């Protein structure tokens, strides 16, 4: 049985890619065959083989199934702006259903654990009236919420959790990622979220410049996510 999760965040820049990659590393360490997907990425550099997004490359290195870049990141856009604006600038229109279709080949691959990383927060616009939440709803995967621990995160986390559940998906767990090293009352804020989010905390990642997925993986508890994996 394949386990799969959709990773979202309370905002952009809160560590979704680090957590997604760490989940892949941790699952791989338990013997799972892992696959990571970054369906839509805005912000890329031109390389010898085309546009490459840093977050998608991080997932490619973290998973233990070797896949071509275009399967891991089927839609990549150069400017580091909101996805719907990057799509418009490229003259593209992309629906949630079309994005799911582009991800279908990699999601059909034989594996034990799949991590799909969203773009930005839960309801980042995709185009028209659709958001990334519509794409996540089509997948139907349980959701892992990355909370960027800084002043204001309680409101962002609780609103995100409410939106996830209102959209009919299960909040399978959350990760506290410290992005402000000087955040006051950090432990108390984490404790508040543990009480109010009503989902298991998978771990807390400390403020650590240059932190790598291999280290972050040692701080995560995957048991709520990997019931079918040894």
C-alpha cells in the first residue's frame, strides 16, 4: 500500500521543501521506496537541460527513486513570483485538473511513500477562481502543515488548518519550523498549537542556517504517516 501526503505551509518561505525532503529521507531510512513531486514551481534558473527549480532538485536528491526532472517538477516557471502571475507572464493557463494530469505519470510509479509539495500557502491562486487547494482536493492526500515559527504564526496556522478541513482533507500532522531565531515564548507557542491544531506534531526543526534534510529527518516522527511502512 502506498502512503502519500501533501505538504503545505502557513506562508511561502516557511520551510516546506526542507520538511518535504526530510520526510522522504526519514521514510527512506525505514526502507520505504520514496518519490517526491513538486507539481508547480515558480522561481528557476536556466541550466544546460532547461529551467531548474531549487526546491524540486532538493526533492530529487532526497528521494530514493531515480526520476527525470520533468516528472518531479512537471510545470516550472522562471520568475520567482506568485504561480498564477508567473503562468500569466508565460502566456499559460493551467487548471487544477490539468496539473493533476501532468503529475499522473510519477504518481502511478510503484513506491511506498509519496510526498507532494505545494506552492506557497494553502490557497495560493492557481488561475481563474482556482487555488492550489483545488489541486490538493483532487489528489485527496492527507496534509502535512509546515508552521513557520515566528510572531503571528498562531493565526496563520489555525486559519490554514481550518481551511484544510473545510476543503474536506485530513490534517495528518504538522511541523514547527523555527524561522525566527529570536521568537519570544517559542515553547509556549508550540504548546498552544499542540492544543489547538488537533493533529500530531511530527517534530520541531530548530533555527539552523544551512540545515539539511538528512539532519532534519532525525527530528521527525513519521509514525502517524507511515502505518503501512515497516
